[in-house]
């Protein structure tokens, strides 16, 4: 996963946690606009989320942030 993508995921997690609290859940689509203008990045995150880690559709933002920080 690229450094830019990792930072984007961490930033989104931080924003959602600040807005809704530590129990907020995210889907992999939280990191992308409604218009899919970066299909390569979407596939990279989807592969990491679904295939590599077999995560549920919604996961804790805190959990996702911690996982990405460990990469």
C-alpha cells in the first residue's frame, strides 16, 4: 500500500472518529468519492480489505487505523 494511500486512510479514520466517536464503523468505500475516479486505488484497498484481511463490510475506524499504521 502506498504511503499516500495509507495517509489518506488514516486521515479519514481520524476525521470520522473525531466526528462520531471511537465506535464509528467504516466501509472500504469511506476512502473514496461517490464517483469512482480512481479504480486502481479502490481495487488496492478492496484487495487489502476483503482478500488479504477478510474484514466485514463495516469495521471499526480505530481498528482500520491501527492496522494501516502497522503496515
